[in-house]
């Protein structure tokens, strides 16, 4: 890396760092991307991050956080083609991306093993697994509640051993791009602008930018992402990067403090699920919905297995009705909802549970009197997780809501993880929209590891040189810095609202309109509000207190743009007639009333024809949003005859674009 300074009118002399490969973000995907780049001979690699301890990967988990990989144990045969079929089986996923993620799975997983991530194996070295959702084998594995944290710590240790340059305390505020006339392509990424904690800018010019900024956790109020993680896909959207499958997300029950998925054993212990009434009493609401105490307990137990929300399990009267009942309590009725492990649900009788629940609790030895004691028997670490945050589940309830958990969609990239329309930009991890309607649990971690591996491999083969027009890039950086300065000045010179108010407004809108229940008329109303808010922010900015809040003001504008793009993508899909699918129900007059006292909501049926299509979305320079469909590409039938494939590999033809 080489550092000089760029003179500007508004910011004075600004540090300008020039590096070959810039990695933005330090979650498991970004860390691995940097490590793979170093291992493949790319020496001038720099990581820019808000903090090694600030990302989603190192701060999230569940009762048993899953990593999905190619099967490496037992007698059940497995192959990349079989795994690709499961990855793409939910529909709306390109088959070539599924095959790439499957084919790279074993390499990515064993890299983590060699780094010291303690994935369990038997005495013969088989990496044991279990079957997760949307999985035809036993490919899932785990190190416990903190699998992704264990991955991050192992990757950080190796990068520190390699003395990898890491610039912490930097907030990404703009991607730098060059247009066609400046670089001879359809447009390219040229680097990044950041602000530090004191609001001071820095410029990073790079031949390649690996964008590993996670999912858009900051556009929802009810979100299980760490409070400090907002995501930054909006930077790429504003730069014109094409996106894929933005409406396809996952939502599920999660605690609010701490933000944590309450899946698996948290619900299999069968606690009370109650809402806080206006008079301050905790009232159960499941038995009334399901008609009996036993039916309510069965659904709650199954919800542990069947997390997150799935539209099919609501339409058939299954466990996802619980998500909708909680959503009604919190969003419609404005109540707070709690899991209470101190006492059993009303009418508790283990003998009346369904066979699956009764057998599970018996085999686990979880026949104790209270839910907390049962949870301690099934998974003591689940209790420790809350104790670490000062919450004793034996003495106090924990507040929950239906929260945004993951975006299956993201930026559109090819099989080497380069953006489909913005050259030299490589979306890695959750910001990459490789997934479709549904995916096996834990496959996002696999995708992030494989993506960094493939991007680094491609760069080592085809991207070691320099094509960046540095003079044009410096001019673009100077112009962008002046634009940001004018916008920040406008926010503190008039009557603009504070950034916290603006952000809270857009987050509440997204949780109300863009979550589990989607309705065409409500979406159009919300889009009008979002466009108005975006125009207002562009016109007069938002207020910020002190230089240290400059980045948050700019981030609020980015989040507003992001939520507008997502709302318009969702509205397009709804208007096109996709119906209820994945993790969302689309309501309409022609729908069928739901069970469990939710008959006022009438979900429309899915149109399965859309499973063979992928949705594309792009923000335009005029502030509009373009949406379209493209057919799903099938899983490739590649030539695996050894001599032929060997020749293609030796000659580097594997990196060529397909004919």
C-alpha cells in the first residue's frame, strides 16, 4: 500500500491510500477473502473495517449455529451435483452458482478445520453431521452457539500471523466508480471513501474491491442483526450495481435484548409465550388461537425445529402461525411479547404432547418441572448466553419479536463473484445475492467462504495487473468528497430532522410493510413515503451532532435509499403475481383465510412459475428503480472427463466466460 494526500476544498488534505486489493468488512466472509488473496500471492491487500469485533459474524449465533457443507461422513453418498440440487431446490437460484458453492464447499470447510475451528469429528476423522432444513443429507455441522464467531477468531489469528494490514475504525460512506469513457468498460469500481470515528475522511483507491459488508440489517426496526451492524449494500446500489432476488429474506423469532435467534432448544423446552396487557399482566395467547393447551404446546415445540418463518407452514396451519400471532401482538396490537421460562404453559401435561415432542424431551432427559430446567438439560449453553448479558432465565422473561434475520438476495455476481455489471467489484458473503427462495440452514456461511475463495482464485489468475486510471480515480474521489461535504453542511444549516429520527422512520416502515405480510396497496403507499423521504434527505440532508456523527448521517441516507430499493423490488414481485412464498405471505381479496383466529388475513397462493425466474433490480441515476425477470440458469453439465478437464485447467480456460 502506498499513501499520499489529496488536496480538497472542503476537507483540506485527505489521506489517499493506493492498494491492489481492498477488502471492505471483517466478518467471516471478508476475513477469508483477504486470507485467500494473500495465500494465492496477492501481496498488496488491505482490509478496511469498522472494527474486528463489530461485525455480524463475530456477534451472532443461535442455540446451535449451523455450517452447511458437503457430506464428509457415514454411508450416504454425496457429490457437488447433489449438494447443488439442494441449494437450488427451493427455486429462483441460478444452477451455476449453486454448483460453484457446492464444488468449493469441502475446500472451504477443511480450510477452517486446518485453521483450528473445532468442528466435531469421530475417532476415524469423519466430520459428523446432522440434517438441517431443505437438506437431503446430513451435511450440517456446528461448533455450538458461536460457530461464526469461532470462524472469525481463527481467521483473525491467521491474518495477524501474516501481518495483514487492517484499518479499523473506518465507516464506508461511498464507493468510487469510473464511467465507461474513463476505463473502457461498462463501468468499474475504483475504491472507497471512509470516515473515521472523528468524522475525518480517507480515500482508498484499488484495482479490485471485495465488498463483504453483510446484509441490510439497518433497514428494519425489528432485526436480529447486532445493533451496530447496518450493512452497506446501498453504497453499491447507488453506484449502479445490479441486484438479485432482493425480496427474498428470512424472518424469525428473536430476543430484542440481546439480539439473538430463539430457535431450536429455546422453544423445544416449551416455555410460556405471553404478551403484556395494558394493565401490566402477562397473558398467554396461543391456546385461544389453537383451540387447546396441548395444540399450542405442540406448535411451539415444532417452531424450534421449523425456524424461521415459512409461508407454507402458515398456509397449512403449521408452526409458522406462531410467528404471525407474535407479529399481530407486536405490530397490530402494539404489545410486548415475552418467552417466560419460569412457569409452564397453561394446562401443561407432557403426556398430551405430540409423539415427536414427547419422544424428544424424553430422550434428552428433559422431564424437569419448569421450562428453564428443561432448557438447562437440553442445552445449558442457551442459558449461559443470556446470563452473559445479565438476564437470568430462571427469574425473568425475555422479550421477543419477529425479526429480520437474513437476506437471501443481494448484489448480482457471476461464478467468480464479480459484479455482473460493475467491473472490479466482488460482493462476498451475505451482500452477494446468490440464494433463491429458500436455502439449507447454514448455507450462507458456506457461500461466504466459497465466495472469497473463488474471487481470490480468479484475481490470482486474471487480475494481478493494474488497469485503474489513477488520475480519473483521484478526480472522482475529490468530486465525491465535495458532494458529501455539501450534503452534510445542508443538514446542519436548516430545519432538517435529526438522523436518528429519519432512520427510525424508515426502519419502522420496513418492519411494518416489508416483513412477513405484504399487501400491494400498503406497499404502494409505503413506496410513496419512502420516495418522499429520500427526496427530502437529498434536498436538505439530516441533522447530526458533532463531527463524530457525520458517518451516521451519511449512513442514514444510504439506508433510506436501500429501503426504497427493497420496497420497490418487493412491490414489483407482488404486482407480478408471485403470491405467498418463501418467508412472506402476500395478502389479497382472493386469498384463503388463515387459521388460528387470523382469518382477516387472506394470503394469495404462490404462482410456481416464478420459481424458474430470478428477479433483477437496479437503482438508476435519476432515482428510479428498474426491475425485471431472467430465467434461472440450470445446473451446468460440465465435461468432467479427466484429460479434457485437466487441459482446460492447465491452460487457464476455466476462468473464461462460458460460451
